[in-house]
C-alpha cells in the first residue's frame, strides 16, 4: 500500500493509458516537498509515468494516489491544448476567421499567485505575447507560457516533463537562476533527457528503462551528469547515412530568395525588411530569441505560412502565389518541426510515417514501392527502431517520434533540409546520433541545411553561416545577408 503520509504515489500499480498501452506494475512513493528527477532514454516510459501520476489513464491493478492539486507542463498537455483550439476553429460555423484563445487566457486557466506571475511574465519576456492567439506562438513562446502557468499556479505539486526545451539561452539562464525560489516548498517531479541543464535543489533520482523503475536514490545534481556520461558512451559511431538513389536534383544558382520580407500579426511586426538567399550546399544556423520569427521564416519557405503569398518569396524557381502547386516545391524540401509532429496525430505505423516522407504527405495515401520500403528499413536499422516498424506512431514516446520524423525529413535526400529544433525531446545518445547524421549530410555536399537550435550543446561546427533574426526585429535597419 501507499504510505498515506506521502504526497502521492503508486503501489504495484498498472495504469492503462490507452487501449493498447499500459504502464507498470510500478511502486513509487513521493513525500511532500520532494524534488524528483526522472531520467531515462527515449521510450523508457518517463512521460507515461508522469501522465499516470497526474491522474491520466485507468488504474487497473494495484493502488494509485494522485496529488490533490498539480500543475503540468508536457508535450502531451501542450498538444491537448492545441487540439482544443483546432476543435474550436473547426466547430465555428459562422464562416468568419477564428482568432482562437488568447495566450493570457491560457495563463489564467488555473489559480495563480499574482506576485509570482508578474515575476515570470517579466523574467521570461512574455508581456508581448499575452494578446496573441495561443496557436500563433512559437515553440519557445508556447513552452515559456506553459512553464509560467505552472510555476505561478497555487498548486502544491508540479509535474514537469522536459519543461525547458525550446527556451532561448537568456530565458533558460534566468529560469535556472530563479527556479528554486519560484518552486518554494512545493513537490516537484521533473523528467528530462538533459541532466546537464538542471535547476538546483533536485534531491531524488529515478532512472527508468523499458517502462520500469531501474533505480531510485537520494542525489546531488552531479549524479544526473554521471548518468548522462554513462549513456553517452553507448553512442557508437553511426553507420553511413542512407542516400536515396532516385533523389531529385536541381541546377539552380539560388534555392530560396526572400526580398524585403515582413511578417506581422494584428499590425505588429514580428520581423521586417528581411533579405536572404540560400544557395546550393550552403549551411545556415538561424538564431534569435523566442518570438523572433525563426519558425515563421521556415514556414514561409515551405508555404505553410499564409503571409508567404503577400511577400516576395521565391523557392526553387517558383514565386509564391504565382500559381505553383505546393507539391512543386515540397518535393525538394525535408522538414522537421514541432508543428509537423503535432500534425502526425493519426494512427499509422512507424514504417508508414517514415515512408510518407517520399510523398510529402501527413500519412501515406498510396502504395510505396519496394525500393522505398527497403530504403525505409535501412533508416530504421540505423536508428535502432527496427523492432518498432509496425508500432503505432502515435504510441511512441515524444523523443522516439522526433527521431522517426528526423529520418522522414532525410529519407528522400532532399536538396534542402529545414531543421527547426530537431533535437527537442531526444536523449543524449540519440542527439549524438542525429548530429552525426547532419554532419554526414554536410560532408556529402548534396544538401543545403537550415538549422534552428537554442541549445548550445547541439551546435554543429560544420555550419558556417549564421542568420541572426534579432537583426530584423521591428525598428532595426534593413539588412542583407
């Protein structure tokens, strides 16, 4: 049985989180004021465990006690909010454009401590986004909003699954400095793939593997770093990246050109007067704080941003809005982004998700060729995911999904690869693997790469060009790159 003096916990509990997936049996007791760090590789069960602790799923055996009040930050919670916004838009029959829920409304969905909230809004630079629609926020802005929502809440327990992913360097540094005081005496459960970026004060460690608790102990933060070193040595040099023999080739001097481009919402510019060109085999890192427009920039290139048609944007010889088919352009581009991951919410297998990269579709709607299937099998072997070939993509952990989508973006060996925070949610071993794949692509001199990452540990030395989006914030002088 659970120790009833504990804040909450599990006792030989098996939790059914979906029709096809259960977690457990697991025993774990959390005392009031504990600060737990949960570590484990992608697919170890960290996110499932935190979902079970927050009350998700059905306890089909054993005993479960959940906290009376808890605030949650996780990709699953974030995606659920986005699903609600999509349903709101689709359910509106007026024919008018639905702006969606304001960010400020999301922030105030649960009871807040006003003083903490003011401190968080100021420290995380959220003041300028509160009047924006929630779905229009960048990846980093969304995560900062949900983190502020949880930390400012009056809940006595915080359940945080990769809470710092996507934060820019300034926001992350502020959060590391302030987290301990913002948390106070509350109970904390924090899961991460990156124990080298931990707030101070974590005092308990759990390591998960294959859906089970492998180890628990009292810790100092150095124990998490030791665990990181332990799994890093497992990251053997990856085999050669598979190259698609039937890949599309282009003979253009310029792949992408943007002239005097401005993105604005409600009359407020995100960035303005941007002039930029990408030429074959150039490799760019796009930098800038959360909200500087990095994701919007990539969406202009793919045609997924509505303002690409009111700006001078030329991609692979096509001017946006000149009557070109989106497929004329997408065939040359591979993309990884948070919005792509959210879009893949249908139930389809890992193999079919990977194969859809050949057709640039969300889902696979035609029969793949034998050579395509063989190529996908090589990718799964390189990723160590062959055993998940027929598993439902939607049932994978966030990190495992990300790994599959990275392979999907590369599977057709495109002339242009757009990587928007590709390593979000990846454990240390898989980050090493993905960064090595990107280095191989650069060495092969066949693919131009645009790379967005806030994480200084995920930088790629071979990327030799930088586009700093802070140069194009409103009020800055028109610059060319």
